[in-house]
C-alpha cells in the first residue's frame, strides 16, 4: 500500500488494520480520605451546641453515616465504579453536609446578633465558631470533590480537556502531568485556602458553578471569622 507510514501499520504487520493506541490506565482513588472527612464532619456536628445544630443531635450524623455506608457498600476500598445510584447517593451526602454547615453558620450569626448562650464566653464562642468553620471547610471540600469533572469515579477513567477547577498541574505544561488526577487532599487544601485567603490561591475556578461555590464559601468564612473574632475580643475586653 503506497503512501502508508510505518506508524500507521498494526504491530501484527497487517497493513489493513491500523495501530491501536494504548488506553489510559484507570487511576482510582482510595475511599478512606473521603470517608474520614465525612466522619470528622459528623463528630464536629455532635460537638456543636444544640441551637447551632439542624435537628436533634443524632439526626444528621445518622443520616450521614447511612449514606456513607451505602457508598462504601456499593464501591468499597477504591472509588472507580460509575453508577447512577452511587452518584446520586454521593450528591445527597454532600448536600446534607453543605446544608448542615450553612444552617449552623446562619444560627451562629443569629446568636451573635441577638445573644446566645455561647456568645457570653469567649472560650465557648471560639470553640463553637471554630467547629462551624471547620465543618464548612469539610463540606465544601467534599462538594468540590464530588462535582469537579463528574466526580471521583469519572475522573478515574477520564479527565475532560477543560476541568471545572484548574490545579497547578493543569496550568503548568512543564510539569508533564497529562495523566495526573486530583485527589481528595487536593480539594481539602482548596477548601482550606479558600476559607482563609477568601479568594482563589493556586486553584482557579473555570466553570460558573465553581466560581459561584467558591464565592459562597468565601462569604460564609468571612462572616464566621469576622463576627466570631470581633465578638470574642469584645467579651474579653
């Protein structure tokens, strides 16, 4: 066959069959970091004062635990199985965590404005405010983890050309990270830095939803840090 390059011929030597390109390896992620974040959030919820918690003390931790058990049962040890049911369960778990964190933030603000039991003691206020702040970091980190590029199971099989969240490995060609995948720790770092710097640091939001969620997290963190610290200083004074 004239005009055919050697690279176009399959290794078997048959000129009629084009060479098959190797498929990218499935880069799965361990389940335990995500599970540990959910458990930590449930523990922090248990430690919150009653008026800062959504529902009875046991309600949210039990709901989060049941959803987590369902995820582990359907895809244990490593996250790789793409399933509509598992995806819906993951999103439901993240929604519960985020709604709980926002509810606690709203109730904390209400207590700071109108005077709550924990606002008269600087120690109690800092503990409650720190717990709410840490809960928001965990909740939003899991939200980024679940929504970016279709979720961890989808990322394990294929990364889109343009992700919703651009990490340094995506933005720096010299790193040669074409097969790199973000892990939960990367999203936890994003949640922490966005809550402390109140703006993007080294991870750039590209999708509209990512910009909206990062903006919401910055606003929530700013309110918590600003009001709690100001009230604590006023109580100490």
